[in-house]
C-alpha cells in the first residue's frame, strides 16, 4: 500500500440505537490524533469535517427507532462515499454501525463504476444481518449487512443500486449472533469466523483465505471495524460489549495483514461511545489500529501514556 490520500469523514450518527453517545465519536478520534498518526506514515490526510443527514419525509415508526434519521444518514453517506472514493481512501469516523448502510452502498456503487467487485470485511461481535421485520429491538444498527446485501424488508430505504452478494462478505470476531441470522448467512455462503474457530485455528487463516478470494476476483475491500470486535477489557467504550473479543495483538495482526494485502479501499470506525471510555483508551487503540492498517509496523508503535 503506497502513500495515499486519506479522507477523514466525521459521522456524528446516533440514530441506529437507543443508547446515545456515538455522536461524540468523530471528535474523539480527532482528539486522539488520528490525522497526525496517519500523516506521520507519509499519507496526505484531509479532514472534510462532519457530514449531516439528508432531510426526509419518511414518518416515524413505532417499532423502528429513529427510522427517518437513519434513512437520511444512509442517503448522505452513500453520496459522500461515492464522491470521496475516486479521490482517496475514505475513513468514516462514526457514529453507530447503522452508518455502514450508507458507506457500503456508496462504495459498492463506486466499485461498479470502476468495474471491480466490492468485498466487505465485517470485524464485529455481531453479524448485523437483521431486517426491519426481524429485529426484535428495533435498533437499526443491527441491520446494515442485510441492507447492503439486498435482503427484503427495506422498502422505505434508498434503493441499493449495487448490492454486495453475501458470499463477498467476510465476518471475523462473531460471538453474539441470533440463530436465524447465522442460518441465513451460512445458506448464502458468507465467510464466518467466530471466536471459537479463532481460538482453535488462529485469526490469520480465515483472513488470508478471504483476502485471496478478493485478490482472485480483482476486487476491492471495504473494512468495517466495530469497537466490540475487541475484548471489552481493552476497549470499554461501546454500548454493546460482549466478553471474549479479539485481543490487541490479534487486532493488530488483522490490520497488518490488511495493509500488506493492498486491497483496502475504505474503512468504517464505528460504535465508539466516548461517554463510556476510560481516559480515551479505546479511542487511542482504534487510532493505533487504523495506523496499522495504513502501514505502521509493530516496532514503530508509540508508547502510550494514560
């Protein structure tokens, strides 16, 4: 991965779930020095500021939380992804995981325009494969993968012009998946690596196999990194903690392998809730992981002080 133009996009989105705080995420990444960390690696870094959701005339829904706002964000993010992708590598600083409805849809449209398939690597404790009809909580941050893979039930949402086939989605770090979600994902041949398989076989093997598929298809790769991919003992600033997540070393290995692949075209950093953090430790760790993805080597890591 050569030096890149990295475009930071602030997404103060707090509409995907009822527990608030993710809207502060973009500023937490700025305070933690994301721009400087990437610039120190030789990349040109532009921060285009925070975007805002489009206005919509969709009515509120009794079951689905903040439906009009999520639709407005999806429209704005899809457009922003399509506009920024030709100019560099966008990093979407979230915000809750519902933002990926727009970022992935926009990146898929960009991939279609350049004639290459988009693959998605989902680093998350959850598969987020619910539809508006199947979600029990009504929180739409549990639905983005179903949306951008073209599942039914999203009639009031923007049409996905270039849905990502489910077999082009790889999920690593799963440990809280509803049985119905898992059955549908397995049926549609998504790559699923839960923490049990990682404990038994390591985190490298499934990732390398997935990256080889991306390369063989001449694809490009969107990475969506949820704070709860990480174990809550090292990343407490998330409202959906699930014990048994990736260690700091495993997470850095994933990022280093992604860097070496040269396939990554865009990145989501999602579900950081600074209100729940401990002196910024989660934000700093996420910045360190983004730096590893963009080329920081293991022996170049700065000493952290809290």
